[in-house]
């Protein structure tokens, strides 16, 4: 890679787990802060991180889609990947993060947005789940498919979380 070219990191955010979203947004905001071009492609459960409604809501087209929309929740309902304890653990983890002056998930999302991380929603996942771009935060740059993501991420590092 030519040293004059901007470095690039592209993250595929598949998981809706609290700790995995923290990792994705920590890598994204940290990389953007040191002048990387950063892309995050949210697919399936990862879409929870970018929903406009932060809590549980019946979004989607059709009864089954609305049920999945409710069960998936939003960023306020993402579980910890281990030891979730009926949803209490993400709240405890957030408390510990604040106590130790570590950015919380919501702060990391805000930082990524402020640092102009490119946020993309997966068209296929949205189609399956019956949701539209209007269901997401306005900072979503675009709704794209795999081919577009590969084009945007070309020439950089790609990671799957």
C-alpha cells in the first residue's frame, strides 16, 4: 500500500451482543481518531446498534417481522454474550465502564458518528426483517449489499465481529 493512501478498516457487525458491539465501536472510533477511513456494515443482529428506537418496539412489515423487531429490541436491549443474567449484565457492565472512566456503548456510538465513521445497513437483512432505512438513525450513510460493501472496503483490512 502506498504510504500516501489513507488506511482503511471495514467491520462487519453481525452480532447484537453488547460486548461485541463495544469492541466494534471501540475499533471504529479508535481507528477513525488516528485518521483511518472506517466502514461498519451492520447485518442481522448488528442492526440493533443503529435502530432509531433504542428500546423494544414492533417495527417491520408483517406480524412475524414485528415480533422479531420487538424481540431484538434496540441498543438498550442488547445482551452480553456470556453471563447475561436476564439482561442485567449489560447494565452492570455499563456501570463498571463509567466507574472506570471507560467510554460506554452509547458514547462509543456517538464518537464513531462524530469521527465520520461510515455506517451502512445490510439490504438483505433489512428485507428479511421487513425494516426500512427510516427505522435507523439518520447517520446511516446508505443501505447496501455485499458487492457494495466489498467495493467500499477494498484495499483495507476487514474484520467480522
